[in-house]
């Protein structure tokens, strides 16, 4: 089916992270027939337990969560679309602003990247300025990719190196300027270069690790001094460490925060929340879409928030992430395989080391697949992962780490692969 897709769909998929080449070219199951809990069934009826990126980080509760699905089914039965508005969006705005006492208002869209585009539009409308300082990955829209117009590698080190700005108008060059995480001076350089024209500072408050002491406070001070709008992208970090943004734990509030992914447990919903003085500027611009008014998205989000009220989902995600990190550490010390482990606990990363790291990573995925696991260099925890699942994953990891270590010692890792090495980052499919 993926061969057909590559003929009919440019790039084969709608999302870079779902391209099979990113995991195991020619060997990754690629398509699913059903998904429930952490179990994914492919089109040939093979089942796998998902210890990879859990619906690209969207399904924190697990696949086809019964409470969320029942709420959505009820919304469908009551009519998911109408000429009138869905009341769920008002209730959701109330819930999210209650969870974030610094925020007064909310707008909703359906995807993460478009929500970031809305946040940046609001910031530019409110400040009547143009330049955006940016750190990290924030989607595919022109405002963001234009950073790569200035210098081909401007976004390198911002999660996805090599993103090509083809199709982004040259005239946007210089409007979005990258700064480095934990490096306030790199932000100060942008401030000195753009004078009074800094509209927004856009960043994830934390992604791979917690910020250095004083970094977020330093960024907040610069936003206060310059009048730029501080936008925290919580699309991936949000609703994993606590019920809301990770910034609530880190103790620094933005002017706007953006949520998606976990908020809908896989149903499309994204939220832009912020201080009213800034959010009101949405009325000075034109920000409006039919698809943002349907009922399923906000209904799913309310059901997710209800699940967080019933049990401490973030505590479970953190514990599961810590256990999986420990599995990797233990398997590495048993087998002597050289790996490092990083990432926030619920968004854990396994890094194979050495010159043939990418080959090792590919072999890991191939062998784990043979043992019934979707697995790669990242593990995104879901509340549906059980202790038993983790124990079985640990057994498989020990076996596979041993196999990779022994292949590495004889220089035969590539020979063990049944197909090509996985792609890393952005690569055009020819
Ligand atoms: C931090 C961050 N911002 C923005 C996005 C884009 O969101 P979406 O893929 O829903 O457009 C992502 C997606 O991975 C993300 O991790």
C-alpha cells in the first residue's frame, strides 16, 4: 500500500514522522487496521505493542480510549455540525483558563501548526510589529519556515534540520529569526538587531530537558522590556507533566500558550489561550475557519480533561517514562552497548552512539518488530502502558541490545539489516 501511496501522495504520507522510512524502510508496517490501548493491528492482521511515538504524541490516554470515544460518539449522535455554535467550545475555554490562572481567553483550531500560525498572527496584530524570534519546531507554515530563507541551516538544531523553505516567499526573509535554547544572549542578539520591531518570542518552555536556572525568567524579562508577546508552544510538552502546560511547573507564564496533541487524545483540537489584552487583537485581524466550529474536537478535549480529573494521568506518564528509561539503562549495562538516554520522562529518547548509530537504530527497530513491538529511538508514554507491557518490552530490549552489541563487535550490523538504513530528519523521497 505504501508503494501505491508514493505514487498518489507526494511524500507518501501527510506527516514526516509517519513515513515508514523514518523507522524501517521496506519493513515498517506503515498502515493500521485498528488500534486499541497500546495495541496496533496492521493490514495483514499482525499485532504490535506500541513502544514508539504513541500516535505522534497525541494519544496520552491510549488508542481508542472508551471514555473519550463515547463522548465523541454522543456528540456525533447529537449532530457534530450546525449553523449554530457548539457550546462545548465555551466550556472548554472556561476549563482551560481556569487551569491557567494567568490566561483569560481562548481560541480554538484543529491542528498544532495552524494554532501556532494563529498565535503568531495575534502577536503581530497586537504589537503591530513583524519580527519573530523563534526557538524549536513549530510546524510547517510560512511564518516559521521563512527562518530558513535567511541561511539554509538557520533552523538546524531546532528539531528538524534541513527543512526546505521552497514555496515560502523570499520577501519574508529576516522576519523569523532563530535563537538557541538555554542561550539568552542569542535572543538578545536578535533584539539588538531588530530594534523596535520584535513582535513575538516563540518557544517550547521545555522539550528535551528542563531549562537552565534563570533561562525562562531571562526570556520573560526580555519580552517585558521589549513589549514582544511571549508565546509558549505546549503542543507536545503540554498535559504530560501536569494538567496543563509544563510552564505551570517551571513557574514562568507566557502571554499566549498553545495546545494540541494530548488535548484531544488523537481527535483534532488545538487551543490558543492568552491574556485578554493580547487575545483581543484576534478581532483586529481575520482569523476564522469553518472546520474550527465542529463539535468533536472540543468534546474530545473535555473528555480528556475529565479523565485527568479522575486519575493522575501525568504521574502515570512520568512513571512509565522513567521505567522505560531504566529499561534502556539496564539493557545497555548488561550488554555493554553504548547508548545515552535523554528527554523529559514521558517523551524519552534513546540515542545509539558511534559512527554507525543510525544503522544500530534501524536494527533495533527491525528486531523489536520481530518481537511484536513498534519501537524506535523515541518512546512517548501512554496511560495504557501497563507494568506487564514494560516487563515484556524490557525482555525484548535486553535480547536486541545483546544482538546489536555482538554485531557491533564483529562489524556486521549492516549485514543484519533486511533493508536500507532508516532516514533521519527531513529527506526528500525521490
Ligand atoms: C512543539 C511542536 N509545535 C508544533 C507542532 C506541529 O503540530 P501539528 O503536527 O499538529 O501541526 C509539533 C508537532 O510535532 C510540535 O511538536
